[in-house]
C-alpha cells in the first residue's frame, strides 16, 4: 500500500511501536538494570518531580497498579522516594533521589540515540513539519478531551 493511502493513525502507532522496541533493546544492551517500564517511569518522575502517583499514571497512560510496581522497584533501588502530599495525606508524591541522576543521564542518552536514528533520514524542514503537525494533532485531541469533560 502506498504511504499516502495508509491511515495516518496506523503510521503513528507503527512508528511509536518501533521506537519503543528500539528503546527497549538499547536499554537491555546498556545493562542499566532497569526494565523499560521502570526507565520510563524514572524519566517521567525526573521531568515532573513531586507529581502525585495518580497523575503520573495518567500522564504515562498506564494503570495505577502497574505504576505502583515500577515505583516499588525504583524505591527499593534507591532511585525514587515517596513522600506525603501536604494537601492530601492519602496521596503520595514521587521524587527522584540524587542516586537517580546517573541512570537518568544514561537513559536519556539512549533515548536520544533512538530518536536520532528514527528521524535520521529527515531533513530539518521535514522534522520541523512533522513536529508541528504532530503537536497540532495532540493539541486538537487534548482540547477535544477538555471539551468533553466540560
């Protein structure tokens, strides 16, 4: 099937799946000692330290119980801590520890290599057009979600 006839959603999902597979393989080869889910959780926590577990699960688009397992293992490894939320005693805030800095740097390096390989054949103009188009789609979908909630 010519690419122009292939549904855009199929292309986006295939690209996301392939990037995730490449990242998983790179992570395995690097010997960091974290699963892909744990590495992804650690990156999300590093980008928004002090986020509630429930918000983190939503952001990562995973089930809260799946996230709990990742956080349990990251906490046991000394890479994150759970702390109380001052505005809600039942909620826990997740923060990376100082020991997480080196693994986060290695994970981000691997992710950057995978991203470069994924877009390596694009010109700068194609990359910018793709980024702009995908951002517009994301923003449109997010706005539609907000409208449905309202």
